[in-house]
C-alpha cells in the first residue's frame, strides 16, 4: 500500500469565501499514482471547512445567508470567545460545514457523483491558509 501527502495553500482575500478545489485535489491524485484507495481532504484551520456539494452560485449565496443566520459575525460582543479575537462565528460555521471529506479513488479518479465538487470553505480569512490531501491505496 502506498501513501501520498500534500498541502494546498490559499491566500484568502475576504473573511468568508468558498473555493472549488476539485481540480487541485485531482492533480494531487494524479501525482500520487494511486489507482484504488481513499483520499482524505481536510482543512488545517479550526475556522475553515472542506465539504462536497454543487458548484452553483445561488447555492453558495444560500450557504452564506444560512450560515450567517445561524452564527452571525456581528455583534462581536455576542460571543464569549471574542475576548482576544473576533472569529467565534467562524468556529461555529466550521462546525456546521464539517472538517473534511473522504472520497473513494477508483481507476485513478475521484469517485464523485455527477454534480459533486470539493470545496474549501473559509470563514475567517484575510491570511494564508492550508488544506491537507492524504491519499492511501495502490
């Protein structure tokens, strides 16, 4: 069994952003040479997420509205965590959206459904962030 590890880095310019990383993850898979196995992709920051969904702008807007309704950024005084930072809402949003995805690898390809794409969800950006891609298999 082989394993492969790579970090993807992102310079996120906004506080919140959804980035389709499917093509970057596919490049990692090709680089690994693994044909059959499992691919783990996870955010390496507690205020970010990796998740699978449709790449459709209306849905992305709906995520933003829904998450902001559940855990609004402001007022900052709403959250006890915001003693040193102003990102308590980002921690909550990450919990809702999840930390990672695991995707089957079949025939050297990601075994995704017809509309499934892999996204990096940033909820406390404006600095460099990273995602881990770990692949095991043969």
